[in-house]
C-alpha cells in the first residue's frame, strides 16, 4: 500500500511539473530549452565573398571524437546555416555570412563545444596568386578583450590600404581611437560606434562592428611611415576585439596588426 501511494505521488508531481512548463510564457519556455542547448559564439573577423576584391578561406577541423554541429556556418560545397562535422573531419571553404553586405567585416558562428574546433582563416588578394595572403585570428568569446588596447607599429604609406576593425560585444559600443607617431605625439583622435547585428532565428550571425578605412589618407598622418593606434572602449568592462589589416595593392601582400 505504501509503495502504491509513493507511485501515485510521483505521477502527481510529474503532471504538475508538465502543466507548469506548458503554462509558462513562450519566452520562459525558450529559456528552459536553451539552457540545455547553449552555444558559444566564435568570431570570424573577415568575411569577403568570392568575386570581392579580397577573399577569405577557412579550414575548420573537428578534432574531437564526437560529431559537432555549427550554426551560422560558412559555405562549403553548398550553403547551409548549420553544418555537422564528423569526428576528426576537416572542411575548407569561403567565409560567406548570410545577409552579408560587402565591405562590412566579420561573421559569427556558434557551437556547443568550441574546444573541439581548430581553425585557419586566410585573407588573400585573388588577383595576385603569388601572394599567399595572411592568417587572421579566429576569436572565441573567452578571448575578447577589455580596457585600453595598443596596436603598435602600423605601417603607413601611399601604396598601402590600412583598415582598423572593431567588434563590440553589443550594439552601440562606443570607442575612442587615438593615433600617435613614433615620438608619441598625438596626431589624430576619432570616435567609433559599432553598428547593428544580423540575426538568423535565435543566433546572431553578423557581429556589431565598425571599421575605419584608408587611415593612410588622413591629413594628420601625412609623412608618417608608421603609427601606434590606441583603442579605448567607453565602457571599461565592455568586451571587444580589434585589429588592423594592411594591404599592399601593388603586390597583393597583406599583413595584420593584432593585440599582443
């Protein structure tokens, strides 16, 4: 009799739990589901398509012993918002962000086990096959920065196209950008605010970002061979990533200056 009573109590408890879940608001139910399906975002800082002046190519390897699903994925043989990598599988393809706008940097992918993934992201000039391009860091959420960041030794020349790229952890992140010469004289101060994200259902697939193009053309930097760029967020605790690309249009060579 005691055993039967315990079974009845268990069934009643189960029914109450199910009823409570079904009665919850849609947003609450979504959060209940998402807790068991949480994913970590990974930033691919450059996203040029085939046919653009510059192009990107990515190698993604699942070094784990279990299959892994990636959302907001780049294109390989076919384009899909989700790809599934088998254990120890490597795929190679261009980085194409859905809803991408040419010239705006970056795309986001997400996965439940980022520690299982290895990356190589190459940025190159397709018109100069002899120039191999350069490797661009792929940034996991845990590698985002905070506080004031220095980018020293940025080359400047009329032959170069110099672009500063900033990625904020939220829309509307504000930054102060200062540029110094070798004598530590402040030559230029600018402000920058990251723009809107693009979402695909529940996932953000394009980060909130801003880029400042053609720094080499700024009158305040005329005559400089190199400069130090300082990036400071308005929110000292706000997370972000930043780096500079330097592209020699004559030779096709590209270099990056990253926080180190």
